[in-house]
């Protein structure tokens, strides 16, 4: 766990399986941008859902996360590189 960031188990596994250090750096840089301003990215929850779910995109990656008071919970990570 990084300060202000909680990663779901599947998200941690994806980071561990990224193809190289450059890919990991890109994902972690996006996580840091989101952590700094979690509500700057769109809310994508389904109508009627109570959990706030947001998505942010980088050049070759995306993350889906939930903002909490002072932290973000990274639920999913995608890599298209």
C-alpha cells in the first residue's frame, strides 16, 4: 500500500505482471495523478449504484478506482501497450 492508495488484489497482480519497468512507471504515475485530485476524473457508476467509481486514462493504461476520504482504492488496472 502506498500512502493514500489501496490496491485491490487483482490490481496488484496486474501491476506485478506488466511487461517492464516503463509500464509499471506509467501506471504508478497515473495512480499518483489520481491520488492528487481524485474527483477530477469522470464518475462511471451505473445508475442506482451507491459506490462512487471513477476512471482515469493514460497513454497506454487506465485505472478504475473509488475515492475515499484522503485515499483512493484502485479496483482495476488495464494495460494496452
